[in-house]
């Protein structure tokens, strides 16, 4: 028995051509869809990076504003050294204004923390690592920033005090030592943080909605002569 395959109406060659056209059309459609997805994904990455850059610019700006108060911080700590030495020599000094500390702004991390895995994988590895390093360093700064604020708040206990016991002087000396150490760390870590931002084209920027920099700590703690 002979089995005969059905023949296309217009021949096998023409049939193969039609199938080829269909397959080619499907491939074009799939390729076009992939291109659209890629373009859309790249647009999302661009928007995400712009938002991250803005967030980091604000955080670096907040960091830099704290640095601007550095000279005042060190001047006040030097005054406290003088007060301690004078008190131990039998010449107590009444300090005033110890409730004024170096005000600093909280950092922002919501954009970076809200990233998705799919979006993150579209960013080149070295760029992701660079972003992560900046945020890690900023988290470290934020710990020091909060510790510093707590230390200065503790100093307020000595405001207007003129009869310090030995225990008081020891505590005051400990606070001064801690605050000087924190100030040194905050100052030392800035250079590397700023350089990492610069490598990504990110520079410190102040949010105009923030209040003006509070320079209260720039006023002396010591009695004014005259």
C-alpha cells in the first residue's frame, strides 16, 4: 500500500515560503517586544538613578552642613577644657548656653531602600557597589551624628552650674573627650565620602525647604566680660 501525503494547493515550495514568512513575523514581533521591554527597563533605571542621586545629594549636603559647624564645636570644647582646668584650680566658672548643640538633619534613605531586585540587577555591578558604599558610610555617619547629639544633650545638665563636685568634673571631662572624638571621626570620614559621591557625579545639595543652619553652638559658653 502506498501512502500519499496531501499536497498543498500551490506546492510545497510556496507553502514553505508562507510558513517562513509567518515564523519571521513572529520573530520580529518577539524581538520588538523585547526591545520595548529593554527600553522601558532602561528608562526605569535612569529614573531610579536620578532619584538616588538626588537623595544622596541631600544626605551629603546634610553632612556638609554639620562640617560647617566644626570650628564652633571645637571652640566650645576648648572652652569646656578651660572651665574644667579653672574649676580644679579653685576658680569655678559658671557656663551658660550648654543647651545649644550642633544641629544636624536626619538622612534620607527611602529611595535606595525601596529598590527592587529586578531594577537593581539592571544597574552595572560597579555602580551598585559604589552606591552601596556611600550609603554604608552615611549610615556610619548617622550613628555618630546621633551619638554626638546625645552627648551635647547631656552637657545641658551643667548649664548655669558653678559648684561642680569631683564626680561632676569627671563626667564633664568624659563628655568632652567623647564629643571631641566624635567630631574628629565625622571630619575624617568626610573626604572619602565626598570623593565617592563625586565619582558618581553627585555633589552636596541643600534642600531649600530645610530651615537655615542653626549656628547656636557658635556662641560662647563663658561669661561675657564687661
